[in-house]
C-alpha cells in the first residue's frame, strides 16, 4: 500500500539531502547584496560582519516555516538568533524539490538542516583552532563566536574566510536534546513585524518596472472555451491596454487591476461559450451516482477477518450514511502571479507551494527549459493545498507572452477564486457495525464513494494506490475490531480537483469518529470509554505499509479528555464530544468540543486539543497551527460548493462562509512531551473539528447529524 505520505515523500520531500556536502564558492544569493565569505552548503552563508543568511527550501504560507526551519540550523550552529536573516530558496540545482504540503516541511528537512548547521559549526571551530594552534576539541561555540582556551574568542565573521577553505564534514555530531538552547523555546515569527507593518511582500505586493495587470475571463463551466467575444468593448474601458487569448480564456491587460476587472466585465457581456461536456453536471446527479456506487463494485483498501460473515452472524447491525460536500480553499490572498518574458527566458513571482513544478509547467507552456525560468516565491497569504496547483502561475506566464513579454501580474478576484478552484470533492460514506451477542463490536465496514483526488496528481491516470490514498483516515482506523473492511468506489466527475488541508482524512475521520459514537450509544457505553477499550494496550500497529503507535494515540486522547473535564456535569443544554486520529502514523491528536444549540443555532464554546508531534521546534508555532487547523475544520462545518448546469452556485464569502471571529471558540492546546523526531502539525488538528463538534451536538440535544454543512435545518 502506498499512502498519501509516500506520494509526498516522492514528489514533495525536500531536496535538502541532495545539496549536503556542496562547498560553494563565496558568492551572494539572489537578492543578497552583502558579500559572503563562507557558504559551506546551500542552506547558509556567513557574512564578514557575522550575520548569517539561512535559506529554507519551503514556502511560508502562515505555518511558520521561515521561523521553525532556521531554528534547526541556528541551534546546531550556535548562532545569535538576533543576527539571523532568512531567505526562501529558488528552484534550481541546489533546491530540486521545494514542495510544501502534507505537513512535511519540518519532518523532511529536520536532519539535513541540523547537519548543515553542525557542519558549519565544526568548520568554524577548526578554523579558529588552526589560528590559535590548539586542538579543535579545546574550542566550543556560543552565540556566533568560537571560544578557546585562555579566554580566546573569535566571531564567525572573522573566521568565515578561513573556514571556507576547509573540507565540509560529512557526518558532523549533532546536539542532544538536553543541549538545545533555541529549539523548544517560544520564538516569535521572523516575518511578524514586517507583516503587521505592511512591509512584507506577498504575491499581490510584487511590483516590477513597467508592470501591467491582467484579469482573465474564463468559461464558468470547467473545460469550456470562448466561442465569440467583442474585445472592442473591453478596450473602450479607460486603462485597458490589450485583450489577448490564452488557453484558459481571454485576458484583459491594463494599467491597473481595477481597469483590468472593469474591462473584463465589459468583455463578459459580449462573450458566448462552448460549455463542453460538463455543461449538465450537477450536485444532485453526482449524489445519485455516489449513492449507486455505495452498492456497486469498489477497490479494497483494507480487509481483515471476514466482515461479511461477522455482519451476517451479528446479534445487531448498525448502519449509517455520512455525506461531505465539495469544498473550496478560499485562501485570504486570491490566486495571483507575475511574469516577464526575457531574452534569455523568463522570470516569475508566484506564491507557490510547488515552485519546481510551477517552473516546469511554465517552461513547457513557453517552450523553454526549466532552468531558463527564474522563480521567486514571496510570502503566501494562505495555501491549504490550493497553491500546489500550477494553473495560476502557468496562466501568468502565458498572459505575459501573449501581451508582448513585459511584466504582467495576473490577479484573480474572489469569484474567480471560488468558481475556478481546484476543489476538494464530495464523498458519500456508508458504514456498518456488527455487535455480537455480548454487545461487543465484532465487525466494521466503511465504503467511500466519490471522485478521486489523486488523479489530479497523476495526470488523470488511476494509480494502484488510489484506494489506499482516497481512504486515508478510514483504512487506518486504529481500533481493535476483529473484522474490518474499508474500500473506495470511484465516481467520476468533470470538476477540477486538488489537495485541500487534510484532504481525504477530513471526511473519512468525520464519518468514522461520528459512527463510532453511534456504536457507543447503541452499546450504552461512554464514547471515551469505548475508544480507550478499543485502543487497548497495543503498541505499534501496521495498516498496510503504514504504522501507528497506539500508545501515543491513547495518551493524547486521555490528556484531551482530562483537560476538558470529560465526565463532569455540564451546564444545562451543553454537551461534550470527542474525536482522535493518528495522522499518517506520525502525529497523534485528540480534541474535545463543548457546544450548545439554541433555537437552531449551533455555538461551539471551546475545543480542547492534545497533540503528540514529537519534539516541538517552536511551541508558539505549534499553538498557532492547532488554532488555525481547528478553525479551518470548523469552517468546513458550515460551507459547501454545489453545482448546477456545470457551474458552481457559490461565488464568494457571502455564500461560502468561513469562520468569523465572533464564532471562534476558545482553544486549549496541550502538548504530550515526546523524544521522537518532529512531525507535522499543519493538518492533524483539521479532521478532529467536525466529528468532535457533531458528537457534542448529540450529547447536548440527542440529535444525530450525518451531513455537512450544518445549518438551522440540521436541527429540525
């Protein structure tokens, strides 16, 4: 079995290990003006004044990697944190895969970055020892200095030139956790001051000499194309400079975004469309196909024991269907990219989670080699997997070429962003549980029906791993049940799909954890007690090629329940609900939600979350990820994308709501200490929000909700 994590390892792991040991000539990085004397690897460069530039191979989209990753280098190198500068890498020979997703940024770069810092530390010590004519073992490092016998002291800047002439250690000694001075301490984000003062550069902030702006008129139905249009109407708008055709539609190029949008509006009034084969697609039709697929053939993801026999002989069989809708990413910063065509190739500024892929796709579209395109990655105002796609960056390159080559920034408005997203697909779930004569859970089946997200990453081809990937969060059900069957029935849809924060795990864990509560209720058991019983005293458990440590999952569940006051009497009308999950067998998380429902209005008062993500690099960043992940999950509790006549019904935040500040519950994040290597935190809290809240709704009202989104009608 190949999991989504395996795919991310292959397609998105850091290219860090490929550059270790490179001894680069003293030079400046792109955008760097200060002279560099010492650059032992692609990650760091020491300047004569002792400041250190750390280059990270991941994109910053609010998850804090521009703080967390440099901390790993700074710790091993014994840097003065106040004298560290951070840059984001550019795709190229030194950084061959900068993909940022799957909660893998820290885990995939942890060792390479530490080794980079440790190697530099040892080289600086060796340079000082040679100058002092002492053994390197007599030297130590501290806050940007090498200290030697007799009170000797030299700064890294003074040693940089000599250190640059030394060989790079292949396997430098890494610090023990007990020696950490920076890691594990609360550290403010390095970009924080620039963001709050407006100095930070996001994609929309990019400005180049002579820059123009463009908006693209796209067919409202996926796969459709423009038939006719009157470009004179657009050109009549003040500020519009050109109207050009590109593969994604008709681009209006102007001297400002306002003029581009107004020109596109005028153009839209004249356009006719060939809406293509998707013109009749609807949510209702898809639901009918998914419902039929619940009873048809499917691909096995996990099968243990004999579930059919166990269900047939069960004293009682429970069955329920759960439904999850299409979702949009709705990033705060809509899609945008800036491109310019140059004599030697092209240059592009794109807030991409997959910069190398963006470079390759743009190069193919322009008839260039990838190394002929320089890609800059500014700060990203929200990614959530949307910017793993390259549609928006490739489009910018095509518009720039069609418009004459000068710098053009293509900007999407909110309606573009919702209507032309790479959507998370709808799924329908049918679960069955068999109870034996003593009331114990003897059988469990989970059928998932819906479009396959993985095809968006495999060029539309079905992968042998498809069933396993699409059932992530279901096939790895951690509970000890004698007979288990999990399978996936693909239902094709003409909608563009893409990775979404938590991806398949979110709907699968929603159905799994809510149905387990139904089992507990049928047994007359406390939902926490049932989970603890089913987790048992097991250690490592394998799910195909994956495995999870059940002891770690059980611990976070116990901590979350205890901190939330599980079992204590609640105020009248309030209820507690819980959910837990072992995310890809790396991060363990549990959440307890406290809710009330009054006059059909759901109120989430508090969520208590416990996590075990290995060693915590930055506690401040971890807390922000827990809060942000739960907020993202709660937003999906209220939102949906529906389809009629091949187009989305929703067009913006007015009908695709995201969580508002007034609706944000109090969040408590509790960390279960661990000596394991760091794992991801961007996605693990997300799938817990919906099942914890809906299980709490049942506890408060006796009403079982099996369909998202939730609204006043849900409580009738």
